C-alpha cells in the first residue's frame, strides 16, 4: 500500500516523460533530490511510500531503499547524489559553484548528531509515510534498534542540543551568503540544506543568524515550507 503525494502542476521533461521519485517526507536524502528539481523548475511525480511498504521498493529495484528515482526512460537510480547530478544536467546546470571540503566534513559530522534529535520526533509530525499504525510501528521498531527508545531520547533533548548547537555555530562561520553556502549554488547546498530542514523539526533549537538567514532564503527560493517543530 502507498500514500501518494504528487507534486504541484507536474511538468514533463524534455522527452515528454515524467520522472517519478519514491520517497519519505522526512528523508533528508530525498529532499536533496526534491530541492534540486525545484531549483531546476522541474516537477517530479512524488510517491510517498509507507514505511512498512518494503514490497514496493523491492518490486522497483530488488531491495529496500529510499529514495528511488525512476528516470524519464523508466530506468531507476538509487544514490541521491547521482540523482541530483542527473537532474542538474538537464538543461543548464544550477549547481555549478565551488565545493569546500570543510562543508562536506561538517555535513558528515552533523548528520549522526542531529539524528538523535530528529528521528525520535518524525513520528509526532503526522507525516504520510506513517499514515497507518503498521507503518508507524515499523519505523519505531527500526529506529529503536539503531538509536534506542524514543521517549528516552526525547528526554535527553537538552544534552543533545548542546552538541548540535556547537555544530551549527561552526556552520555559521562557514556560510558565505544567504543564497548559497559558498556564495554560488553548488553540491554543498544539497549537502547542507536538507540537514537543516531536518534539524528545524526540533522545537527550541536556535539557528545562528547566518544559518537562519541561509535556511529561510533557500527554503523560500525553492518554494518549500519547513516541517512542523515539536
């Protein structure tokens, strides 16, 4: 069973076909693809898969994995950055700016730290991938094995916030412009913005000034609202 969320007025790609993205709403890797399509003004046909719908994923690519992009030639792609580069090559690239190793390193360090705050909160947001009790239970069991009990994790919010805030302060010193982390749009923006979108679900987490300006400017530029904060 699937919960379907089709993107606005779906725009066809150059050969007349429509690309399809199988995704979770909370997934930062999925958002990499979605933001790139938005920057390119290419609308994807988005299918939000229930968390327990392994059957659909296996049927498409032979294993459980998200995101899955079905290109306009009906061939699937599995790696989010491969999807980003493929979409950006349709027409004139928009992610042509320079990349910095320190941004990539920041993202690699921030992702597991912020997960302790974000992943226990996603089930509280009423997201479509948790539209059934079975789907919600499936997610909870999966993440409990990896992270621990959600209630206990949320009880430690103050401890985790200290560490995450330090990482956000470090990012604040790296951001060069509200319109692009390195001054010109690049793959580094695809690394950073989805992680900030995820972190913004944590009520009480304060973004430093340059991080906040960057987040708000980028989200407005691609036409997305932040997820609720809890």
